[in-house]
C-alpha cells in the first residue's frame, strides 16, 4: 500500500551560465509546477567551464550558455542549439563610489574587475572597451586596462567583488546589476559601445532524460518562459524578433 503512493521523481540536470541563476531558478519553479514529478537541478558557472565539462563527459541534460561561440565548444555533444534570450552590458560601481557617471570616466577608477578573457562576459567587455576606445582614444583604453586588477571565472564573481567593495568598478550584464541593485551603483553603457549577448540552449546528446529536456527548452522559449525571463531583465532572442 505504501508503494502505491510513492511518486516517481525525474531529475533534470541543467548546466547554465552564471548570469542566468536568478531567472532560471524562477523558470524551474514554473516548469516544475507544470511537470509533476520533475525536479530541476542546476549547475551554474562560467559558460566556458560548463561547455568544457560537457565536452569532457560530465552528466547533464541541458546546456545554456551566454554565447554561441562558447556553445560551439560543446556542439559535437549537444543537439542544435536554440537562441532564447539576449542581454547587454553595464558598468557597476561600489556603493557610494562617486565621480563616475559616464563610460568615459571609467578611466578614473583605480580598481576595475572583469570576467576572464575566455568567459563570454569577459569577451563582451573587451569588445565594449575596444568600441569605446574609438571615441575616447588609445590613451583612455590603456589607462582603463592598466587599472584592471583581476579577471574572474564568471560574471557573478565580478559582481560580488564590486558589491563587497573589493573592486571599485566592474563590467557585468544588465541583469546582474538588476539583481544587486541595492548593493551597487549602475552606469549605463551607450548603445554605440554596448554588445548584445545571445543566449543559446541545447539538449545534451547523452542525456538520460531527453523528453523532459526538450520540454524544458520548449517551456523556456514559450510565452510563459519569456515572461519569466523578461522579469529579470532578459530580452527576447534576435532570432525570434526577426
């Protein structure tokens, strides 16, 4: 009789970029409410780390990264990816940090932290700085680069260092700044310097729960899934806007 009341639980393991943490946890709540018996388990880290783990055989059902370039590292081990969201960069400053209200004034900051060069957020940050340098000059760029004190393994580590006052400024996604809006000051990056980050998601080919993994992705790109993502500041993918 006891066995008759037992519930079968299917665990879905999702590897996701660190910048997706808050949004994906809410997506999981909504998805689980529609999928009785399914439990979504996350591993959040830098996209490059997760893609490498999938490539090296780590057990996962779904992979979501912050760039198609990073997803391509795992492409032999995943199904064709689907773009599901976009993001943009922004500057965050330690709370109470004064004297910086524009991108140009970033050169005044003495302790800047960025994501690592192989992390999507770090690559996007370097692209943003190169764009800004076309307007402000190489002297500005060299001064900013000279003030970079660390390159972090993921974008949330950048945010944490600024929020804790261990760095004066950092480049993160707008969604990250939103998540820490009471702990950091945000300085917007003009569109002419900014970079649009595309987020792809794919089923891992050796997933043991492919039907559930496919339903998770279907929910993610559905109107309900997009509504959750938009609440956390993510835009709809450019592929869907065309």
